[in-house]
C-alpha cells in the first residue's frame, strides 16, 4: 500500500505547508482565533471582513445607521493584529465581498495592515490590484464560477495592472455554504460543477494564460478523500469552511457551533437573500420565515452595507447584517446560520490542530480512489 502526503501550496510569495485554505465566514464566524489556529497548523487562515465592526467597541448604534464603515476598518485592523500575535509566522488572509460598499477601503486596509492574502468574492474584483498597489507582496485570489469569469479577470488585470491573480478559487454552488454565486435554477448545473470546472480552468491557465496560477476547489470539501479527489482533478488546493465551524477555535458563539453539531443532513436548506442570490443555511425559525416570505421579518436597513440590497431598496427579505450577527452571537433560532451541504456530518467539537492532523495525515491511494 502506497501512502501519499499532501503537497504544499504556493500563493504568490507565500508557501503553505498544506494545500488547505480555511474559508472566510462572516459575521465573526472566522476571525483571528480560527484563522491563526489554521495558520499555525500549516494551512492558510482567513479572517472574514464582513461586518466586523458591527459587534465591536467602535460601532455607535446611536448614529443613523451607525458609523458602520469606520468601525469595520478599525475592527479589521484589530483582527489582523490579533491573528498575527497568535500566529507570528503563519499565513493570514482576509476575505472581502466585492458586493460590499466598503470593499475598496477594506481591501486597502487589509493590505496595509499585514494581510498575506486577500480573497475577493461575491462579484468580480476587476479593480482589486488598484486598491493594493502599494503592497505588491499581498497575494490576490478572486473567487470565480468558471473559465469565462477567469478570462475576464486575467485579461483585465494584465492589461490594466500588468499582473495576474495569485490564485483562483472555484466555488461549487451545489455544495457551498453561505451566499452562492448562481441563481436558484442553476445551483445543480453541471456546467458549474467544480469537478468539471477545475480541469477546464487548469487547462486554460496552462495553455492560454501560460502561467502557473494555482486553482483552489471550494464547496463540499469535508475530508481527506474529498481533498484527494479535487487534487486528482487538477486543483492545487482546497478551501474548507463548514468543517472548521465545529472547532474549539471557531470565533462563533458556542451555541452556534452546537447548532451545527446537532444538525442533520436534511436540515440544510436554501434561503433567499437581499443580495439577490440564494444562500445555503441550516433550517431554523428564521430560515422558515425567510423561505415563506413572511411579512413579520424585520426589513429595516441598519448599515447600508451592500451596493445592491432588496431590503434597503424595496423593503423585501431582511437585513443580512442583522440576522448573521444575531446567529453569531448565539441566537441560532432567530438568526441566519449559513452552512455547506455537508453540515450534519460533524461528530464533536475538536481543536483545529486535531482536525488538520486528520485532514493531512497519510492517506492510501487505494482508499482515495475507492
């Protein structure tokens, strides 16, 4: 029996011991505690910049819609510094939503304050190199749905900034957690299936772009078998979110972790969102009301956080910042609890080091191809 060890992952100037990126999860699900633990264990730890200021000492709720954007920047700086103190030599990144109104400011803030990697999703980050131009050492990794999006990004970045992405993350809408980069009717589309997109994208980058840009598979990655399968398809690494929620270092409230731990596979559902695309979450009282389009859902915008928002503009759905924050603080029945398709498989809350050891431990070729 032949045993295989996982390869390292090179993202820009940064080399991770293992090809595992911990997914960014807001609000305050993946903060400094989780990101630093993953980085210390040899992966790439990611802080989610989404709504960090909302539950921070910098946020003044007495002001109209608060001082949300100012608080976000200050809270992000704190979180990066805390993660760096906990992991002086690990690779720490920040996940930023292109759909957020303060996306440019957060990108500049992350780059200026020590982030090694910036991951940008929820839209094409066509101008991201502009926001980080003074910090070329920061690796830039967009999230794309397929080859077409990668083509647009690579051409735009090469023409306008003389550079290419340092990595590309391909997220499968059929299995990923949180906001999904596809319309409801396209969630099961084979054209967006990661196992199909990964080899297509790897071929495009190799033969047309002629650059060694790592491709990262995301969505539905749970165990070593999943990692090996994606690497066999041509991926250079994987991004995992839901699996890291049931860890001791996850920044969410203990009740949030316990809710994930007690979930069953049939509890995973699709909910509408004010961003205009569906999301994958765990079924609870809030999710049921959101799916039913209940008029009882509070539709007051409290932060003006998104460029486009059905709650703010048409008084539809709900305030996304409010319900994500509510869940992260432990109100798991009345908040939005995002989850990937594999939620319900966790058996216990474990330290990140133990989980990483399980994921990267020697794995036989026979079992990985069974």
